C-alpha cells in the first residue's frame, strides 16, 4: 500500500472513530447510504447540517428558499459577510461539505411547496428533518411525509426554549394532530382608521403605507371588498376607497424627476393631516373613542406642536386637554438635546434611542427622500426588509407619527424592527442543543427503536433544562394522518375527474364529494366538473384530491397526483392506478343519545301526550310506478332535512300521503 493510501485510510478512520464507537460499525455503514432531506438552512438548519455531516449521513439534500441577510450572521455560522444576498442552501452546502468529504450534499434553492417536490420525490428519502420557522411550510412537509410514509423529525426554537418531535405515520401523532394557534390578524378598518395599539400602527406603515407609496400600483380594492363582505363600516370603507385614489398623485410625485416641491412634505400632509381630517368628518366613528389629532408639519419642525386630546373620549366636542407627547427618554416634542447621547449610553445607540416628535419627522423626511431617489434611479418597486435601513427607517417614522396622532405609545427603531420583521428571539446555543437532539431522535427512527422515541423540550429551568415525554398515539379525529393516502400517476391533460374518482373507488362505488385543498370540485348534488380534465380544473402534479364519503360510513381517501413515467406508452390509459386500490376503514356509527327516562310525575288530567314516531322514508317512484334511481340530494343531507321535519321530493308529481306541511 502506498503512503498516500495509508494516510487517506488513517484520515477516514480517525474521522469516524468516535461515531463507530458510539453507534457501532454496522449502523455507521448504514448511515453512509442513508438519504436524508433537510428542509431549512437557517438557525437550526446550519447547526443541523453540520451535525449530520460530521455524524456521517451519506446523502444529504438541503432545500431552502431564502437568501442570506446581515442579521443571520450572529447565529448561522456557515455564512460570512461576503455571502449576503446569496442562496442559503448553496452557501451552507459548500461550507459544510469541507467538514466531511465522504458526504454528498445536494443543495436546492427552491420552495418546498413547488409541484416538482411531489410524493414520489419525498419517497426517495429515508428520513426528513424539518428546520423551518414557517407554520404553513411545516404543515405541508408534515402532510407530504404522512402521505409518503417517511419518518419526520419536527423542531423549533424561541429564545431559550426549544422542542424536538419525531413523527411517524400510524405510530405517533403528527404535526396537525394538535391544533396550532392561528396567526393574529387585524380588521382592515382597525389598521386603516382606528388603531389603538403600537402594533396596529406598525402593521399599517409596513403593510399598507409603504406598498401604497413605493410598491406596486394597487388600489386595495380586493382588500376593501373583502372588508365590506365581513360587514365592516360601509361609510368608513367608502372613505378609504377615495383615499386610495388620492394616493396615485402622490405616487407619481415620488417617481417624477421633475418634481420641484418637497415630496416628503407632500406625503406627510396627505397621510398625517388630510387623511385624518377626512376621518374626523365621520363623527359617528368617534362617539366612543378619542378622535385623532391631525399633525402639523411646520409646527413640529419648529418644536411648537402639541397634541390636544379630548378629555372625554365619548365625544369629540367640549373641553380638551393639551398633552405634550413624551417619549421614553423624557424629551418633549421638540428637538432632542444633543447631550442625550453622551449622558446615556443606551439612548445613544441608534436603534434603541427613543426619538422626539421632531426627530421622528426628520427621519420620515430623510427616509422618504432616500426611497424616492431609489425609484428615480430605476427600482420598480420597494418592499419592506428588516435589514434595509431605508425601509426600516420609513416604517419606524411613519408608525411613530401615526401613534402620536392617535395618542399611542411610540416605539424605538429596535422594537419596531422586531415587530415588523416578525423576529423570533434566536440564541445560537439553543439552536445547537436542538440540533443535537434532532440527530438523536433521527437515529432512533432509522434504527426503528420506536420505544425510545421521545418528545424533547428545552425549557428555561436551570434545575431541569431538558424534559421528555413519551410519544402520543395519533389523534383519531386528525384530518391529516388519519386519512388513507394513495398515489395516482397521470397525465392531467387527458384524465377527467370522473375517471380518476371511479378508478380509485373501484367496485366500492358510493356517493362522494371531491375536494382540492379547500375547493370543492364535485358532490352528489353538483357534478358539472366530473367530465372535465384535471388540467382544466388546475389540478396536477403535487396536488391532493380528497374523496369524502357522503354517508360517513367510510374513511377519507386522499389521492396524491404525480406524473407518468417517461416510458409510458402513449396508447395506454392516461393514468396508472395504485395496486391494490386504497381501502379506507369503515367508520363507527355515532351512538345516538339514549332517550331520557320517563318522568314519574303524574300528568295533569287535561294533558294529552301523543307519541308520534318518525315519518318513514318512502322510496321514490317514477311515472310508471317503478322505484326511481335518481337522487337529487345525498343521503346524509336527506337525513338532516328529515330530522328537521322536512321531506324532500324528487319531482313535483310526487304524492304526499302523510300529514305534512308543504313549503313552497
């Protein structure tokens, strides 16, 4: 053996010595052939990639849609400053690949929800590791793993807290077995007209004002239409429609190189003076709340502006009290003394310094002019980015000016960056601990040591920083992992909805409804789409069709769609059904509530209690007296109507013999 070969053998041996001693040589050999999908290359993802590379997972696919931001560098150690704006997946794979040259890493810069990442693609992997901070993406990966039957390790961190959860279909609960809290949303009119909290003003500045001025030219019609459907104040919505039209002139001024006026002042007067005056004209809106104060551009610049808030919030007339707004650093609405930075180290930090109203106005003017200049130099649209100083300054200034007008506490630039950027506190040490725990649970899954699987929580308790709990069984009412999954390979352009549904049901024909996500495609009372192709229904690769039994006697079937193999003969059917066909479980009938025990109380002499049995359901007949086979409603709908005392007839010629009331 040559000296170079001996040196290579020593390096390989020394690299895996500890892993082999802990895991055993046979399992380490298996790991080198294991195919793992790692979704996410952020705080947890970077640590986890490093761990699985050093552990010896042989074939790693790393997928992430994001690019590297400056704020990532304090905890995502695979990235450097030169990597900013580059793909996280590409850079992380390149950096971690040097840790173990025996490992093959395939980076993918894409969205995990794209159609190309279908069930057949997920089935390639032995295990999936989630390192996501997006609830929607986590639920998607959970469903794909449940459908593909691939083990999944779910995880997350928030500051000093963290959690690891191994998931396996039919053995453990899935990610959706326990309902997750829905993200907080705010009514349109609250954000646009009647804010009462700092977050309302921040959301308004970030999601409404910034896009309205510097984003795509949208008039917000869809948003206002939806608000109108939800029953929000019609007069208020009409005023918002007029306001949206007025913004077009301001947008043009921001983009015009020939503008001679102070465009920032024009924006200020439109947003913080004219719009507020328009709102004040709707007196009904301010009967139960304090009316806002229009801001005066010149008075704020001169340091003479003061806020006048009605002493009685229930009315906009009468006595008013003058309040000089004081930010956290104790300075009034005028200019901040220059000595504040030197006298207080904390307030001297740019992001953590509380601004006076004058300073907030100056920041608004500066940021507006900077963003306008970027538009004039060729940028089509500008969207919010917490690492973009111009947009963050604009949102900070606009939110605090609006807060001042509505008597709401103002926030520092740092606080607004946290809230507007949806920043979850991240600590590198927590990410490292969670990443190590993910690998341990992944090893249990690969070894099929299911009795050793644990939910692990990192908690802020010095005496007990780690807590574990045994795995819970699947929730029998879960709408994700309790469904029966199957895969159909097809050409969506040639397969109709009817062909697919009848093919999957086989001989077990029954009345069903068909859904794609939340869209209903067909039910027993509406079959217009049955003869349409899947492609015409916008259903194709990567989508799921859900087949629900109308009688609620059989479990739900979920059909995952994938493409036909390249060598599929063109003269063969345009779809390949699974073999065997899916066999959903028969559902247990709901036990009806037993009737109450008869009362022992003697009834009054004039009481007449007549027991009336339920009206028997008669078979419908056609004009020849034969039983009709057509149904105009599904059985379970008929049953619900009959329970309500209604009898549904098939046609106007049906005879009614019982004592019933006809409803025209």
